[in-house]
């Protein structure tokens, strides 16, 4: 199962200090690297503007994603807080999944929406 771990500043985030200089960022980077080396982390990195970041992780169950997030040194030290969302992906170059959405799909969905009285 794929999960998105959204990391945002928490109570020990220091305003005016860029992300890579925040406390526990070296430990955080090594921790995420370890998950990558184990094959769990699919992609990770900061957001533009150094206002947090995200990790896409591939684990058996949500509890594994929660455990990964809660053991992150930056989360444990309250520099980051986290939110986890199960990734219900529909297209992926990684898995070579392409739904080939096209005008036929739009027409079908508009019919369904019309039948539901939405449009």
C-alpha cells in the first residue's frame, strides 16, 4: 500500500530558519534515506520555500506508515508534525499504470453526473 506522509512545521520549528538548517534535519535526512535504502520510501523531499515536505512510502499497512512517521527524529522532536493519507493512485509511471483518460471518459462521467442531477 502506498501512503503520503505530509510533514509540516510543528511547535519546535524555528521561524526564519530554512528547512535544511532546522533542528534534527540531518537526523531526519538519514532516517528517510534509511527507509529509501530498505525499499519503503518511493520519493521524498521538501516543498519549495522550505515550508515542510512529503514522503511517499510503500508499506503493508497504515500502522507501518504511522510508525515510520512517528519514529522520524524531526517528528519526535516536534520540529515537524505529520498527516498520513492512503494514496489511491490511478496513474503511475512507476507501476506503468495508465488509465488513458480521454473525451470518452468525460462524456461518460457527464452522463453519470446528469443522471445524479449534479449537472
